[in-house]
C-alpha cells in the first residue's frame, strides 16, 4: 500500500476518534447540566421521597386546598408499570426524574431523564416545565416546549410514566 494512502487513513481514523470523544463529552455535559455544583463543594444530603398511598394523599391534600394553594394537589400514576396507582403529593415545587434528589423519583422508567421536568405552583395555578429532557414531557398527549398549566384531570407523561392531576 502506498504511504500516502496510509497517512490519509490514519487521519480519517484520528478524526473518527475525536468525533467519538466529542459525542461522549456532549452527553456527559447534558447529564451534568442540571446539577451546576461548584467543583470541590460538598453536596447536601438529598431528601428521600416516599410515595404516598391514596389514603395518605387524600388526608394531606385536604388542608392544602383549604389554605388556597390552588387546584390539584397530587399526581397519580395511571399507566401500567412499576408505579401504577402511586400518588405523589405536590408541594410548591417538585422535580421529576431518575436522580435521587428529585421529589418524584422514577428510577424504573429508563425513558425519564435524570432531572426530567418540574411541577410547581404560581398564582394558585399548577404548572409543568420540561427541563430539556431527551424524550420530552407531554400534557394531554401533546409535547410541551414551554411552561404549561395543568388542571385536575389533565394527564402528564414523563418518559413512559403517565400521571393524572388529582385533587
């Protein structure tokens, strides 16, 4: 084989290696984007969320609605899967994802990003925001790309997990 052809093949191989490394760095940066913790600083211990049963959620939901915190006080899983029928109460702000620090942890759903979305209250309304997740967040079957209001009875899909807003 001529030496010039071998040199061209070496450069092509080197270019492929650099493209591969660039893709790896991009994926790592996307996963770390939501954490934004300065290097060398210690992370505070993350609270471990505990899914509530339907009875416990209805007991804790009543005082929240009496205090005027707005419509809907919990998200209930309605699709079949490992989280079926679980109810996750909503505070002022809850993040949804696979990361242990999220308020709603969905470790079994591999289509959910580490920090997938956030559900929060503003002016007596419950809103959902997709946090640049890979597979998107859907409200009533439509993919959202901005902060979207959800009401009682609306469905929200994070990855493969479908939840309904309940009061």
